């Protein structure tokens, strides 16, 4: 008896499936068949994408704080 192993999908593959579902150009069943996943899995990934999409844009904006230890002028001053 042969055992079939589970398919392991990367985050990029899951995102691609979820985005296709969000676009709504195809039915969930068509998307599932195209990507070789179960329709329930497509719905789960779509829901996860919709729930977490806002967190992509929550990062702080503006310049990153500079580290005084990595100031090039200060570092070259020590060499001379």
C-alpha cells in the first residue's frame, strides 16, 4: 500500500491562490482545480488574507533611526 504525502505550499503559493479567490474572476471550484487544492482550503486562505491584509500597512513610516556607532565619519576618524 502506498502512502500519499501531503502537499506543502509556500506562503507565496498560498497568497497567489488567495488573491485569485479575492479577485472573484473565477469560482472557488475553478481556482481549487487550477492550483490542485481543496475548495475549503481556498476559502480558508482567502479568509486569512482578508483578516490579515490590514497588518501589511501598519508599519511606522518615516526615516529609520540612525545608529551613532555606524557613523562613517566617526569610524574613519578612529582609523587615522
